[in-house]
C-alpha cells in the first residue's frame, strides 16, 4: 500500500469515527473511583482501585488540565491550541525515557538524535523550547546540552506553535514542552521506590516520598534518581544523579505556595553517529573505508580532505564517532517558587520565580570544545487576573529575565567525513597544527578555543582568528503583557493578547589573544513584539472548534542563551529580528469521558538557526490527529502527523554539499566521487525546497489490555515515512517501523513488575544526528537494536 497524506488522513478520521460510536454505556474500571475526601462528607463506603486500570484513567486526556499556558488551568478540550498532555503515570506507561520519546504519543514531534543525548524537544520539525512551570529552562543551544531528567516531572504538556504572550519571546517557535513540577500533598503521605535494569548494564533507581508536615497546611516531598548505564554505542556511558525537593504551603483554599530545589550532575556522551552516510550505508550498512587526505598531504582529518576509497565493509552499528578520552560533564542546580493567591473575588495573583546555575565542560578528541564556565539565569513573572464581570477576565503580566553567560567554544577544526571509522582509534583524533593554534587562544594547557571577537594583529587587513561561540555576555529581558479572555456566550470564547519585550544586551570577548589590551565589546538594545488571537466555539457539549492566529518576534542565541560578537565585533541586529507567524484550526471531540479525539491543521512560518549563526526562514504546513479510548479492560491511543516543511525562499547551509564530495573518482565501482572535499561549508541559493532531515508523516499506536485481574499486556507501533537526509536529496532514510511490547504483573496493590521489549523485530533504523540538516551529508545515527528492561516498583 502506498502511504499518502490523503489516505492516511482518511484512515485516521475513520478510526476516530469508529471509536465515537462505541457505546457510551461502557463501564471504565477505576474511572468511577470515589475520592476519600468526598466519601467522608457523604458517608459513602470507599472502594479504591489500584493497578493498571487505575493507571489507564490517568492516561485519558479527557481528565487532563493544562496550567500556565494562558494563565489559569484549562481542560485540554477547552485549550485553543494543539496540545498533548502526559501525566506522571503516562510517562511510565508509554516508556518515555527522553524528550524525543514523546513522538510515541504527540503528533509532529519526530526528532533527530540530538547527538545521542537530547536536551530539547522537537516540534513541527524544529528544536523546541523547554519550560517548567511556565518559565523557560536553561538548556542546550543546538539540542546537545544537558540530558533531561524526569525526576521532577509531575506532568508534561506538549504545545504546538510559539509560546503564548504570557510566556514571552524565545528563540525557537515550532513548539514547546511545559513541565509541571511534582508537588507535595498536604492531606496524605505516599511514596514509591522503583528499580530498573536493562540491557547493556543500564540501571536506574528512583525513590519518591511525599508527606504532610502540618496536616492540611504544609507538606514536603523528596525525589531522587540515580542512573548508571553502559551503552550499545562504543564509549558512551551515562552516569547521573538528580535530587529534587519541594515544600508546599497551603493554609486554605485561597493560597498555595510551592518552593522547590533541584540538583543534577551528569557524565554523558556526545555521539555523532556514523559518518559518510551513503545510500548503501542506510540501506545495507555498507561503509566506505579509507582515511581522508588534506590538500597539504596530511592524513589528519581537516577541511577539504578527500578520501580515496579502499573498499566497503559491513560496519558494526555500535561503531560510532566517539572516543574513550572524550570529556563531557554537566552540573546544574535550580531554585523555583510558584505562588498563587486569591486576593479577592475579583483579583487573583500568581508569582513564578526561577534561578538556575549551570556549568558544563566538553573536550573532545576531534578538537570540539564547549566549556560553560558559569551560566546564571533568573526570572520572575507576576500575573494578575482581574475579573470585574463573570464574562471578562483581564490578565496583566510583568516579566523580568536575567541571563549571564561565560563560555568558551571551538568547533572550527572539526572534520568528520575524513575519519575512517573502520580503522584505529587514532583516526578520530584531531591534533591542532601550529598554524591552527595561532588562529585560536590557549585556555589551559592543551585546550585551545576561539577568541570571542576578531582581531587583525599583523595589520594586513584580514582577521587572524577563527570564531566560534566564545562569549561573556549579559542579557536583561523585560516584558509587559496583557491578555483578555472573553466569554461572549456560553459557547463562544476568545483570548486576545499582546506583549512587548525590551532587551538590553552586552557582550565582551571572554578570552582575547595575547597582545590585545582592550577586549572587543558591544552593547545592544531592542524591542520585540508579540500578539495572539485565539477563539473557541462549542458546537455541542461534545465538540469544540478553535482557531489560533499569532505573530511574534524571536531571538537567536548561542550556547547557554548567550550572545556572541560577530566578525565585525558587533552584536548582530539580525539576532533580534526573527519574525514568526501561526495560523491554526482545530477540533476537539469528547462525547463521553472514555473517548477523546483532536485534529488540527496549521500554517506556520519560523526561523532556523544554522550552525554558522545565520538564520533561514521556514514555511511549515501540516495536519495532526490524535485519539484516545478507554474500554472496560483495555485502552488505545493513536496519532497521525503530516508535515510539509520548506525553505521560505531562503538560503540553506550544510557542512558538505553532498556525501560523494568527500571521495575521489578512483573507485567508481564503489562511489562516483567528485573530489570536492569535506568538510566544505556550502550555502545553497534561496529556494522553496523541502527541509532535509524532517519526517513528513508519522503514525503511532499505543495500547494495553488486561488479561485477568493482575496481568496486563501492552505495546506500541511507530511508522515513519521516508525523507531526505541531505539538502540535495541524494540520500534518503527509507520508510521505517518500530514495535515495542510490554507486560506487567500486579503482585499486590503495592508491588508491580514490568518488562519492556523495545524494537522487538530488531529493525536497523536510522535517524538524523542534528536538527536542521546541517550534517545531512556528513552523519547519520543508527537507532538502538532490540533491547529489554525490567522495572520493579513498590508503592506505599
């Protein structure tokens, strides 16, 4: 069968229609559970259902409330944006272990590998932002930053399109994830301990306990997560510790104040995947051997190197571009405050505060260096709801964000294609020549980085240094927002908003070369604007339709959100001139609590930050559909994505024009090389070509069925439509599927064991390494083979 957008869309709608006719009288085990608090008031006997049926109720989007996007909490059905909400139980049930696993559930969230350790989500073909409790977290600049820990997560909401005016201007606008933190309960104590063990010595321990301090007034909760994992990939261990603690003060129904702190330390790999991604590599695993030679005759990997093929081998899929001497570690701690107060019947106050300190160090043998010597981010937003009438709600917000970054970077001498992965480890080491060292600055013995500005030290009229992302920068962002929520009738509601952000930015060269007495520096100010209009209309009690229109200015930042000086030693105004638009229509249908369906169509323009710091305009159009049904002894979830992402008459950039440029023509029986050399930065002329590395269609199905009283069988299926890996579409990742199975057994209401088998059919799948396609002619990531894990969980 040929999978076309029309046929798949029709199939998805047909499934939704069939589900909607399932009898409304279906009884959902665990769904009708009566809370203890209500039972005490009504003298009703309490029957508490635990186990998988109760978990299924927590998966149901019909029960989900989404807070913070437009201020107060809203049900998912009444939210006038495309969104997917995952409870804490859903994250476990769907076996979501990274931000990229949300593609199992949320449409249009397929992602590149993020160098094997993703720190950001991907939404609608672009790296997205990561918020927590409505405040943007410090994360990686290009998707490879800090691996995300789910230890503090109580709920995860995936929102499509740019942040709302209350959340403020950001860098990425395809969509975002908003994490709602775990909170402590003032009414009852509870806890859990779980131990997970999997293939490749993958171990994880989680302990979580919440208890009232003063009953019905204060409570504390502590959660700890420890990971110690080897890996399928060579030299790719992951070790991390996350400690999260939160305190709740809730003296009455008018005031809630949550304070929390989080500490996270991780040693983790930078996995660049497999280089030389020819079609033969993708289809048959055949790798072309031979070490690249630079124009000066050196076999050290470098710019413009050309490979004389020596043969083809079946490369082991664990053989990736890593090195045992690579250093990559990060440490961060976060403080949060979330206060909600009902000041009067007409006024509600919310105050959200956040502070994060981050340090990160990567020194790789391929000459890549990124050291964040200290990044401090603080933000405070105060929101005031004023409701003078029942039908009109005005929200005013004052938002202040401070970001200070000291960091050093060096990526100008990386060269991946010349490295022969089939050869010795020494092939992967890129020592710097004396000439290269002269174009860099010495940070510490043996570690060279780029200066943070350009200098002409020999007075020949040319800059003498390589530039990366080295910076010592400070940003003050002050935002004012107003939002009007109007209930015009019982069926029709609008949410209109406007925001203005004032930026005051300074940047200084953090490490000027010897002999430079006055480091280059610059200051810049700008004003960014955003507006939105959302409308929701209830056709019936079961069907809501909505429309969302918006336009916003966005920024373009370097590592840790810092700002760099350009080759002219100035802060580029283009970093603050990115315009984004959103047009979205959607329908949400829930005829009864056991069924929820949603469909949306969108037209969205946004910006793509290229690795060289430039920006490309992107036009995206698409369709998203998801449905959930909970039966008497089973549940079923399905989603479908269609995405057409194209350059918006805009230039594109790639590290090498096409993969055959890396080879000469000496072995046409293997590959007809051009001998152009690689890496060789290539800028393609403005066009409306499809964006490389973006999956145009994706289908996912998840479900589980109860077998007896204690045993549950579940599984998931993902289909990804073929897409080009590189801009010229010379190499494609073919249609791919993945099957996962799981089984759980409830020994008692407190004790459960679960077995997960991932990639059951052991598919040899591939994915891009980097968002935006920059490495499309250089790298591809082999997806993990079949593997199994077991989780033992005890609740008390």
